[in-house]
C-alpha cells in the first residue's frame, strides 16, 4: 500500500515506541517523516534506523522555546505537513499526597501545553485534506490510583480533539485521537522505578488485559495511520480505542 506517497508527516516523540513505529509504517507506505525527540543522540539513531525518507529535529515537547522554533525547523525539510501525530509524552505517577507542584507542572507542560502549542505552530503548514491525530490514553475512562495528574492531563487532550475538530472543520483538516491501552513502550522509564520494579508492574498489569499481553507499538501505528488516511475521510472529532478491550471488559 502507498497511501501516503509524496506525503509528509511530523511525529512528535518519534524516536521510540508508538511514534517510531508510526514513522516506520508511514515511510513503508510511501511517505516522508520528520520526527522530534529531546536528545540529539536518540533522534540521530532513530533517523538512521528509519532511513533516507526520515529527518529529525531535537525538540522538547514540554519546552515553549523549542515549540516556538518548530515551524521554522520543519520548513528546512518541507513547506507542508499532511499528517501531524501529536504523540510526545511520558508518564509519572504519584498519589495525591505525594504530588508536588513541580510534578504537576512537568506533566501539564509536556502533555497539555506542548500538544496545544505544537498544533498552533504547525497549523500554518497544514492544508485542506490534512489530518491531526492526538495520542490520549485509556486511563481517562477510569479511576486509577496514583494517576490523578497524568489522567487529568490526558483528559485535556481528549477535549482538544473535539474543540480543535470544531475549529478546523472549515479548514478541511480532520482531527482525531488514538486511545491506547497498555503498550510495549518506555512509559515507565521516567517514573524512578528500577528495572526489577518496572518488570513487576508489567507482570501485575498483564493478567488484567483481556488478551493477556501488552500491545505492540505497530498495532497503534496501524490505527494512527488509518485515522490519518483517506480511508477515514468521514471520521472527525473522535477517538479510536486500541486497548484489547480492557476499558470495557473486566477479567
């Protein structure tokens, strides 16, 4: 399939996990990709792995100075963006009592302010027929201990899907979201847990998943690219849940 032949995608947080898998699949389907990441090393490594149809920008999705430079940096590679996957982010989790202002601001800067102003900055490069896909999370549909701030931030992104869709309809730009369940990513890497603790957390999660396994990043990538493609031309302002049914099935 060459659904994205001669198309350009910008994928924030594209150096690993769901972002990287989406970039790889987009290229496989004929497109060219610009990825962002916080580290020059990880961006360089990811671009090398993706090949000649990939470019990279070192940009922190939670830093306004970086975000305000993003449009001009993208213009070094293309004058248009056909698909914007607003994906960058990570999780940090703490009880209400243990949450301080620094943690709260860190998550809201990265998961709420970052996506909002990323879209604002890239919007002038998007034309009629282009698509925006936000990355939300299945945690917004349930109450989970220690997830208060993370879930609230992702809920704000859910709101953006609807409000941005309303505002961009006249521009001919579709806006949707992908709502992942438990996926094999590095989401726990910034939590302060060691490798053994992370593995323990994963082993506790797996029995609660109907399919008894974590999702693969490629399974998210296929869903993202469906929403970004003309096959989803009548889908606007909604979320596609890819979570093995965990949000509706209790095991």
